[in-house]
């Protein structure tokens, strides 16, 4: 099964449009677009959508759920292969199933999880991780509390199987401008850890996130615009 030629052409236009948004946002704040990584989120789509992204040169793919990541990865035969980013919460009992498949985890939120990931990567290259800071108390968001961030960062740096890069955060639901102070808080927290690597910003608010220092944006829905139902999960 593959996407139709029309869907592939539409996806190519969507991908180009997202990259252009990133470039314009970087120009507006005098940043180099090469300093902002795009992770294309495939959680709403079937495996052929992921294959089409890879064939279009978009190798960094993001998933929210472990099971869907494993299913899509198993369906992706041949080259090129994806660099998988898990951007959803990772339960400790699923670490062994997923650790070897990942390039990057964006949601490290505790020392026990860090230790399990490190052990599961024994014999492999260290897993790149972002520590998730909890930005919204009232919405059931995951993430480490501010007071736990520095000890978690220190523990992650001590472990040989993981490599902490920076911070990730999900602002409360709202407008892009309402997200700005939360992105700024995340940037300030990263500065206290002596890192500038920030995974923040999605389809609706990537321009604001880039203006506030995002080095990774995670975009899904903008890539599905105009595609047929065949590309989407039911």
C-alpha cells in the first residue's frame, strides 16, 4: 500500500510549506534555519504516510504512542530508515520494547525512567533525551516539576546509556501568544542548566516557539492538510 500520486504531491507541498514557515520565522528573529530541526509527527497517519515523508527527505519522524511507532516502523521496509523521536509519555514497562528503536526521547521526566533507558541502551549509542518540564498543572500534563529538574539533569548526565540534550515542554492549550510566556520559562530553565536545546512548538505556534528559542519543532497536522482519508488513521 502506498499513498496516491495526488497525496504524495500534496504532502510534498505541505512539507515545503512547513519548512518555509520555519525559514520565515528564523529570518524574523535573525536565526539560522539550520538551527531548527523539524520532527514530522506521524501519529495521525498510516505507515505509507511515513514512507512518503522519508522518500521526500524528511527522516526525523515523531510518534506519541509506543505501539503505533513499533507498528509503523515494522511496516517501513527498505531505505531510507527513519530517525524515530518519541514525543509522548513513555511508561516504564515499555522501555525494553522501544529503547533500541529510538533516536531521541523528548519526554524524560524521572530518574527511574532515566536509569531504565540507560540500562536498555547497553551496547548501543547513548539515547538522546530531552527532559520534559511540566508547564501546565491543571491539564494533566506529564513532566518533571521545576524543583526536580536540576537533580534529574545531573542524574541523566551521569548515566552512560543516555545523552541529555535540553528541555521539552507543552504549554497549556490556548493561542500562540498565550504560549509565549511558557516557552520563555522553558528557555530560562534551560539556561540555568547551561543548554540552549529546546524541543517546543507545534503546527499552531511554531513561529512563537522559534522566536523564543526552539531548536526542535514537532509538526503533524499541517502535514496532513488536503490529504485523502486513505492517509489518515480512522
